[in-house]
C-alpha cells in the first residue's frame, strides 16, 4: 500500500525549489535596487546596503519560478520627519520619491509606486521595495497609501521566527507544505494571499498528529491541511509581532472544497496503489508540476 506517495512528493518538493541561477538573479537584482537607494539617501554605495529580504524570500518559502522579490529598504529617520511636514498623502509622496530615484537608475524598466510598494519590473523577476524606518525593537514603520495614507507597523522578523520555529519542530514540513499550497494557489487562482496560507500552516502542523512525519505522509498532510483550511472560513489570523487581525472571508472556499474532494480521491487511490490515477487527481490540485508516473 502507498507505494507511490514518498517518491511522488519527494519529486514534487524538489521541483518547487529555486535553481541557483534563480536565487542569484533575485538576490542580485534586489541588491542592485537597494544600492541605488543607498546612493540617494546615504550618499554611499556598499556591498551590504540597508535592505532586508521579506515575504517568501525572507522566509525561504519561494516557489520556482519566482515572480517577485520583496525587500524592505531602511531609510534614515530624517526622511520620515521631512515627509511628516508635508500636507496630504505623505505616504504616497514618499513612494513617488523612491520611484523617482529608481527611475533614474533604471530608465528603461517598467516601474510603479502605489499601495505599500514600489515595483521594479525586470525581465526575469520583479523587485517590490518598501521604504521603511526601523525601530530599536526590530519592528518597522512602513507607508500605506490607501484611504488617504497612514503609517503602519510591520514585523517581518517575527513572521520569519514563527515559520522557522514550526519548520524546525516539524521536520521541515512548514516550508515544504507552504510551497506546495502556494503552488495550488497559483495554479487554481485561489483568492487567498500566500502569507496567510503560511500562517495557517504554522497553526495546522503542531496540531496534526503526523505534522512532523516525512514525505510518506504527504498525501494525508495535504488532505488534512485542506480540511483545516476550510474550518477557517469567515475567521481570522493574527500577524506575528503586530497583533494585526486579518479577516479571511470565504471567497476561496469553493476552490478549497474542490481541492479537498480531489485530495480525498487521490488518497484513496494512493492507498490502493493506483498510482497513475492518484497522480491524475493530484494534478487537478497542483497542476503538472506533481508527477503522475512514479
């Protein structure tokens, strides 16, 4: 029984990991963007500009191929005080200034600045940079241009710490399963943000009886995560380090229900060693990246 599960999910896992070239490309482009801002705001250029990888790159949950690299660029506090003296949407003014600086370095590159980020669209990957101000606590003040503009607190180090702790306690499953479910989101256009899937994963694995087991149990882990996820419909999660409450809603419910139906059928096929039939069901969830033949 279950002769194909381990090999299938080991192969699937390996296929999700970035290549070294993709890693080098993302790191190089994000560093270049930060160096451009360092020259403008610090009047220097160094090999270690004051930037911090956040999002999937900061938590090591990137899925191949990467679509974007999220970066916090730390500005001097005198920039904050300069913008606080302005009228109107100060946060939008800050993003537009950062965009203007980067436009001078990358005049041929598509660029926009809205919401909370300035996006620099390179040919291979986007760099989404957020100008921030760092506190002694390790938290950051960042701009949000929506609804007239406001400052908000972010704590990416707390988010990293949470997924890292759970990952170490569960045999590396927090990052691996997060990548798999993020591919599901990508393949099936699930309207649920990736970082929310990661947070829910850190809730799920410690209460799952096989949460720390190896790839041989990944059919059950995927199935049971989808069940756990559906129990979160119209509930909320709390962002680590900030106590910010994010409402999950139910826009993604039907896609999760559909995926659970496929997972239940796939698990039955895996139990009966109908490996090709199981692979066909898994592909209805994850697309062609998970192998049919094992």
